[in-house]
C-alpha cells in the first residue's frame, strides 16, 4: 500500500504516534480524555500486528489468558472520529525538515507533532550459536506463541538472564512442563533489585519448585545438534548443559534507531534524550517510555512510562507538566514468590542503616533501610512476605510518618502494632493509584466536592482503581475514612435493603433457619431487594440448605451464570465444564467428551485447572449435552457458581519418581467431599505430591503439599490479578486431620467472609492473621468447631448434582430456551474457524460475513 498523506493546513493539527505499546496507549487515552480530538488528528503506527496489550501480564498467556484478554484497548476506542491505527506498519524514516514520516507500507504521513513510543528490544549477548533454531527472546505475544510451539517437542529449557524478565521466562518454561534452568552471569538473581540475602531467599524458593539456578555462569557458546537445532549450553566455568530450547532475557536496549537516523540527540549508551517536558532535541518531537533517556536514565518500568505519557499529553494540550523522575518502587510475584523493592533499597543515603530479618526455614527475607537516627524509613527489600509493602513504600516516600521504632515493621508479630493506624496517616500528596497518578488529596477532594458515597462513583470521578486494581482496598478505606470525618455513619451494610453485614445476615439465616429471600426480606429488610443482596442471600441459603438452586423463588435470585447452570460467554453462548476430580479421567470418559464436542460443534480447551471446557453451546442445547454427560458418569463442575471449582493434582507417588504421597487420591477425595459447596466467592484447591509443587498448591485458596511425614496445609493463596502466596497453616498432618481442618476452615470462611471476597483478602483482614486462624480452627477458641463440622457434614450428606436433578425433571427443563416465546436459536450467532475449531467472530469479522455464512 502506498500513498501521500501530506498535511492540509486547513484541517486539524496532526499528531503521529510511533509505537502502540502500553505507554503509547496511555498517551492516547490521556489525550482523548483531555479532548485532544477537537484540535488534533491522532494517527498511530504500530510495528506489531495487534493493538496495545498488557506486557506486564504477558506470562499469563501460558496459563490460559488469551491475547484478546491481554488487550488494553477497550471496544470501540478507535471508532471515534480523529483516531486512526495502522498495525504491522513500521516507520522507516523521519524527515524532520519536511515533518513527514515514511512507513514500510510506502505511506508518507505529515505531522505537526511526533511522539516516539518505540519501547525497547531484548538484548541478546553475542554468544556463538544465538541464531540457532530453538533460540528465542521473551518480549511479545508472537515470541510467546513461538516458544510454546517449539516447546511441544522439548524436554529441557534454559533462560539466559536471571533478572525480572528472565524469571518470568523461566516460569513460562516451567508451566510448559519443561525441566527449567536459569543461567545468570552475576553472582545473584535479580542483581539490580535485591541484595545477596534477598536473592538467596528467592533462589531457595525457586529451586524448591524444581527450577535449577546457575549464577556466576557465563555462556560461551550454544552448541548445535547435527540437524542445526540447539543441543546444549557451553559455559566458560564448567560442564555443558544439554537443552532443547534457549530463551534470552538478559536485559533490554532502547529502540532509538529512528532518532539516530534522523539526527536527534541520543545518549552515549542509547536512549533518546528528552527534557522535563519529554521533548527531544527537536521541539516538534517527543519521546516517552523505554526508548527515552530522561535525566540520564532509562526507566524500565511501566509506571514511569505512564507518567511520561501524561506529561507529553499535557504539553500537547498546552499545559506545563514536568517529568522530574519517578519512584521505581515495585512489588512483583515471580514464580509464586513475592518480591518487593522500594525507596533506597541499597542504603546509598549518607548515614543510612540497614536492618535485616532472614528466616531460612520459610525463606522469608526483609531488609529495612532507616535513617541513622531511626526516625524514618528510607527503603527496603522484601522477599517471600510483602504484606507490609504498601505501608512501607508510603513511609519511604514521606507520605506516611514512620513509627517511633521502625525496626518492628519487619517482624510479623510486631508489624501491626508498630505501623501507624489507618489511612488517616497518609499525607495528601501520597500517590494512591500509581497507574493513573491519583493522589489521596485528589480522591478526598472528589469525595467532598461530589458528595460521593459509593466506591464506583469515586473510581469514575478520579479514575483511581481503574488500572490494575491493586489500590482498590486502599481506595475503599479512604472513602470510609472521609465519610466518617464528614459525620456519616459508615457501616458495611450488604446493600440499602439490609442494615446488616454479610456475616450478620449469614448468622441470621443460620440461627433462624431462614430458607427463602422473601422470608428474610420481610423480617429483616426493606424494599424489594437488588442485584447485590439477591444473589448474596441465594448463596447463603444454598450454603446452609444445599437445595436445588433454581426451584421456586431461588431461580430469580441467581447471578447470570447460575441462572442457566452454565457460564455465559461473550457471544451469548454458554460453556460446558464437567467435573474431573483431581484431573483424573478414564479414556472412555475422554472419548465421550470428544464425541459430545464434535456432535454439538463445541470449541474445546484444556484448562489450567485440569478440566476440559467446551464452548459455544446455546441455551436450548444445554440439557441435551448434559444428559449425555450425566449418562457417561459426569456431573456439574460448578464453573458457573461461587463454589468449589477444582482440586488440582499432580500424579504423586503413584507415577512420579519424586512423589512421596498419593496426591491424586487425596485430591479426588477432597473434590468429591467439597463439590457444590456454595461460598462468598469461588474456591480453588490443589494437592502436590512433593515439594516440587507441580500442582501449585501454594497459589490456591487451600493447598496441601506432601512431606515424608504426612501433609502440609496452606491457606488463603490466590492467583489472578492480585496474586498472593498461601500461608503455612499446619505441618506433617495425617489425611484425616487435613480433612478435619479443611472442614472447619471452609465453613468458617463461608460464615465470615464478605460478599464476593476471595480467601486472600478475607485472610488479610483477620485481626491476628494465621495465628488467630489457628486458634479458631485448631484450638476451637470460639467454641464453634462442632457447629462448623456439623454444617460441613450436612453439606456432604445432602449434595446432589444440579444438572442431574435438572434433566430428571421435565418441569425444570422448560427454562432452557433461548427465547421465552420461541424454540428457535439466536440468529445473530456467527463463527469463524481458527486452528481447526470454530470461535465467535469478532466485530470486524462479523461485518465481513454475509448472511449466508451466519
């Protein structure tokens, strides 16, 4: 494609953005929100074949997240007038004199302002053999797709580089089932983020997962097989390491080629030199993100890049914002291990003193840097336990006062009493939302000026909490604090119809044996109910009574998914997820699943939870599909419910040479015991047969890991957007005691957690933490364990598969219709084929499909 897109002086000014990554898209969002399209035409040129996506969360691709789910572009964003995106189109030249860019598509585009957001590229050391088949970098979705495809025929993989991205890459290879090695030239992992002590704790935790770490090792050559593929790594310091795949993750370099070729100033070691306005040496050209050299520094984190984007957007809109550097504090989860670094982590401030706490049994390491007079926290490093990170980073920024004895902050038993109490201690300048740079003062002003009383309104007004979501708990506490100061009686009522918390309502339902929403509303509520209280009460009644959830008025209370006992998908169809206890399945049952999927034209996918999802079923097909599955011995997997999902398992001692206990049998027993248990939120569990942790039990709500002497029980870990490592609850238990404790733990969580609260945030709010939980569950400090056990026994005794109950009752079958007044199917469903299976057509594809293809 070719064309001359020279600028017509009578039209709006044109901004050309080169690069559409996370930082580039943040610039676009900020400009659009600021009304830039009234005076600017925004043209975006991206070298990649897809719009901006979450590069920070890239590794989730290997655990089932699709490229579409990683996208940062909200639907319809580029449909707005004045916005144009060109994908797979590289800028080849910048003519600064004529203010025109040329592209790989033969296009010439004039500009009034140019923004370079070209990012960085992976540095590949000049090692002989680096171009062999089987060598990859870890940077884009296309890189990950190539790694996954190559890894299908591999057994051993190595990552060259033990920094942040190197460990992300190692985690990816580990998830792909490869024997994984990390090779780092420096004497420790993550040498720029953590010290020797923190690196040692991190290394021990990673090696416990079965990943081998080689530090102080220099790769001198990548040796080839006779057919030219990768065979091994050769080191200057020792024996060769046989490998099938090599991933380079040895750092990044700024993409500054356009700046160099067009004569812009660049740094001695790379990077486009910019001033405090993010302008280059050409006042019409800006540079932001990892390609920019600001104050003599390349910032490799997304938060400083976002701040550069905001500064550049403000300048383009006529403002005077400045970029004077950025706080590079960060909290990460690497291979399930919390790692945080903040402030002056390496004690470079004159007179700074460092205090360390190291527990080599749990591999928890904490380093706290304080001023010599002990009056202020300056920085620190946390490995294995980063629960105090938010508090400590605010202290290091000077946005929260440090306690009189800050050294107590690194000890678990003193942290709570040593820390200032409440969000009232935060200064107004404290940054609450780093993604959108929203301060506490901005939030408080919005609450006061707009008389805001709901979290959603605060988010909509300030944009705080609309990025990664990690600041939402702090945002909630600020709202409550401000309302209290204004004299508002703040109570955690479930909703406007019930003046009780979820826990108080649960106790009312339990003690008074309430069996219906209408009965509860008549006696303890007001009005008609809403989308908050109805499903919450439905869950409580189901937790205690275990009846069929779609009988009588219960049906009208259910969430969308529960309403048809299936997960609603984006195209209006539903997914089928049969239970596969412990991931164990016979060939006969596998054949049934395949035949059902084939007969009904369903898309099939093996999940990270060891089940098989089948997508694309219409409402009217659900009973027919489930009749065949139930006849074959399957039952509901409750993927649609706030209930136990799965108990994941490795093969344990039955097959694995490292297994020390029969993890599969225990996983099956636990899943069959707790199946159908309704809870405030979904519950995931896992059982690992040894400390290599192939079932990833420490990332689950409840996890069990085998030891030589029994089982270790872990509680309240969560994956997802805000992952949290599970906490060791009890060690070396026999099977009966594991079940005994789990019965109590699960029912205590069901009783006391808030609506839609996962176990991790529930646990974080428990006053006393794991010690308190042990007192309740093991020591029966509240005297309720007999009740908890009885409630679980009732659940186990009365469990019934909801789909089996449905297909055996003609009356219940009547609800499964696409339209109330017709037996027809939805005529708007459209599909295309991809990788041998059909999937829903995207909006652009739907426009191209003729009616005959629908």
